[in-house]
C-alpha cells in the first residue's frame, strides 16, 4: 500500500474547496456525473480512433445509494485510470485530465465536459471519506483503490475490479445525510443531468403488480441523451419543438408562441432553442427560465450576463463551451465572447420576429397580444433592439385591427390632425371604464387605440419623444374638442359672469375624495353636461409610477386631480343657471352692486396712476387700492358662500355631477346608492 500527501499549493486547500470554491453543495453530483460522462466519451473516441480495440459494452453511468452503509456511488464504464494516472490527476489538484486529453485529441473533443480538474474534489463537501476504485482500459494494468478522509493524506493500493471504468464512493457525512434520500438524488439528477449525452441510471423502472409498484430488472434512465437543441433544425417539426418545451417545463400548460433554433459554430460555438411563451402582464415571474448548459451539463438558469435583460423573458436552452465560467462552473465571468454571443442572440430574435411579420402577418397579429409585453420591454430597455423592432411593433385599435406605426399614421392623419399640425393618437387603457369617451370620439369619426398593457404608460412616453409631429392622448384626458382642436368651435351660451356665478354652485357638490378643478367649455348640446377628465401628463406620470421608474418617487405620492368640465351650451346647465337667478338674484345682486361701485373706485385710481412710475404713486393711493381690493374679495366670498349654500340642496347639480363621476367609474359605495335613490325621486317628480 502506498501512502502519501496530495500535492497541493497551500496547507488548507480542502477547507477552501469545501467552504468557498463550491458555494452550492449540491453541485457535487453534477461534477461527479460530468466526470463519468467525460471518461465514457473518451473511451468512445479512443475506440473510434482504433486505439481501444476491446468491446465498449454497456456504457450506462449508474448512481447507487446505500442507506445502511451511508454511501453514494457513481460508476462508469469509461476510460478508467492506472495507478500513475491517479497520482497525476487526483493527487495533483487542478491538473486536469480533461485538458490534457483535449490537447492530445483536440480535433475530436467536443464531447469532453471537464476543464478544471477540480470537480472530483467537490465530493468532499458532503463526504467524510471518499474512495476511488478504478481500472484502466489499457492492457496489463491493475485496478487501484484510492482513499482519502478529506485531509491531504491518502492511501493508494492495488485492488480487484473485473470491469473497466471507475467507481466513486462517497461516505456521506452527518451534515449531508439528505443526499442518501432517493427523492433528493432524483431532484439533483433532474436538475443537472437531465440532458447529458450518456445514459445515466438511478434505480429501476417499476410496474404495478399485486396492488403495488415493484422494481423490474430494467434500469431507470433519468436523462434524454439527444435533446432537441443538439439536432439539426431540418430534422425537427413544430410538434418536436413543442414536445421539448413541455420536457423543459412540465408544469406549463400552454404551447409557446414560436421558437428560435440557434446553431452557430463561428466565431463562437452556440446551440440552443429559445421559446416565446405567452407573456403575462406580471413579467417578473417570467424571468430565470432560460437554462444555460455547457456540453449538455446544466450550469444555471440566471443568464443575465449572457443575454440582454429583456431576453430573460424568453424560455429555453443555451449551450456553449465558449461562455466563460469560474472554476466551479457556478457563475459567469465577464468576457468579450459573452458580448458577441449576446449580440448574436438579439439579432436572431429580431430576425425571427421580422420573418414571421413579413411571411405570416395574420399569424403574427393573432399572437400579438401575447407577444406585445416582450417587444415593449425590449424596446424600453435596449436601444439597439428598439431601432430594429420599431417596424414590426403593432398598434391595435378598439375594433381589433392592427397597424404598424407608419400604417396607423396614414390612417388617422387626415381626420386627427389638430390646428397646430400635430397628429393625435387617441387611446384607451380601459375600454369599459372609458366607454362613453370612446363613443364620443367615434361619433366624431376618430379612431381609438387600445393601450392597456403593463408597460404602455412608459412605452407611450418613449415613442412619443421619437415620433415627430405625433402626440398620444388618452381619450378621457380632456373633452374631445380640446383633445383634437380644430379651427371651428362653438360659441358659449354663458357669459363670463354666468360662469363665475355658477362655479360655487358646482363646487358645493364636489366629492371629498380627490382634487377637482372646475372649468367651462363651449361644447355641443349633444355632449354630456358634465365631463370629468384627467390631465394627460399628470395621469401618465402616475401610471408610470405604478411600475417604478423616475416618476415613482414624486408623482406616485401626489393626490388624484380631475378636471370637472361644465358644458356651457347644455340645456341642463342653462336650466340650472336660470333657476339660480330666479331664486337668488335678489340675494346676490346686493353684493354685485357693492362690487360694481368698488370696481368704479378702482378704475378711478387706475386712471390716476396712468403715466406714473411705481415710486411716483402716493402711498395713500396704494393703501386705498389695497383696501378696496380687499373689500371686493370679501364681497365675492360672501356672494359665493350664498351660492354654495344654495347649491348644496340642488338635486339637479348633484345629479349631473354624479353622472360625470359615473361615466368615469368614480361613483361607488354610498354615493352610488344615493345617486340611484335620487334618480328615482327625479323621475317621479
């Protein structure tokens, strides 16, 4: 028996391996099975070269658990090792057998997984003792038995082993006892070894017999050795791609929208399949679905370092030996190749979208509602993607018709260009709540877009800044004639004095929630008497704040502000005005006469100031003017108070305000109940 010390640099290499090099303990099984795959691939290559003339036999890699002995064994029928090779590859940490083999057989090494020579030592993260029993494929060599307890000391001796290959036997420590559970091993094999290129067996297939499941003699193979991404696109049909999608994501019910098959060998190696899922509004939960592999070995499903962030919404597989990983194959390292790969993937995605758009426009439109979130997110977060995708982005109108930006501009240009020369794109983000505004716009012959997506507020802000001469206005942002202003307008039936007197009447019936600004607009009698709108800029900023961004901090905390627009030409408003003057003229005329007299005094003082500089005006005149203005303000306030008290009992005022609120889905709870009751009373009158 040979005894010795493992040749390492530094005295505490094992604690470093155990605690720091491999942060995730569960990857030990991936590393051991990957090494077994390497050993098996090597024997296949040597056989194909005529350097191994024996029978390959059964090359299945087997994992076995013995709960009583507390061991986990990984066995292969690969190349095996001689005593000298164990010395070289096991006792000299980081001298990689894979790398030496790659150098020797560099034209046939696409199947070799390992690169670092440290994977084997990950076994000490979960073991108190590790054994290797191995027999080389080389003739006239003895099998050897290596053993180590996690210290730099080892034993190496000859042993008996009938067949070629290697058994790695882990004596699981007390802290890692869960790795002796079949369910845990199945979980790890499914995660890391699901698509390895050599059959991996764990346990036996079962059959139902005598009212229970019993093991058969057939090995249970846990992996698909030829997953779809390793095949040529010409050899696959749509159903094959969809079937593989379900294999990747068994819990998924929906088929993907479509796929992209990547197959690049220059200037880097990259294969894979990316799927476009049906994107939901909550796109955060869609992330971390792309799985990264290296030669069919699972590495990670966090691929932000490889693909631009928006592409992490896609699902699927990427496999590349050229993506640099750290020594434990646990995370990505920055590299120039990564940027090239990211750029290529982005280009392939855009090209695929363009292909479907150009060749299958109808199918593209049918899938657009499920695809829109992805394209918007890409255009918002990646300028290069935005430039390429602008021609294939679709706008959908209220009638369900689709248009590109250029197409839609031509559709609405003639009818929806305002007096300032801007083309107005009207849109709704809730067709039900904004129904009356949509109908008013349609009655004018205007078209209305549907922009009700999770990112639409941000997206509108971006595209509006890029499209010259185009403005996007939500259909309830103002009365329709103000949204698209034309040269011709209506003359108001109300004088400025009428509007001034009516303002406190309407103010008396405003809701307590929110801030309402009253204004009067000369509209058609066909329009509603009261229209409640929200300023486009403020409302858009608040919408954007709901999904974060720069607006979130400030605008998100502002109270809701509405414009209560009184239609000065509506018959009901005229009725309210006439009734007001009939009932309250005597009361308010007293204030008006005093105000009129005081205004005459102000006019007289203003004439005295004509031609004088500010410093030439006597202080007495300034004080007198200030005193008169103060009296006018007090009289106006008293007049308004009288009108407000009068307005509080005016059912008609309250009714038309509530109708405006109802049209905006702002009337709920007790106010809605009172509205219904009042409506019945008004009908009965």
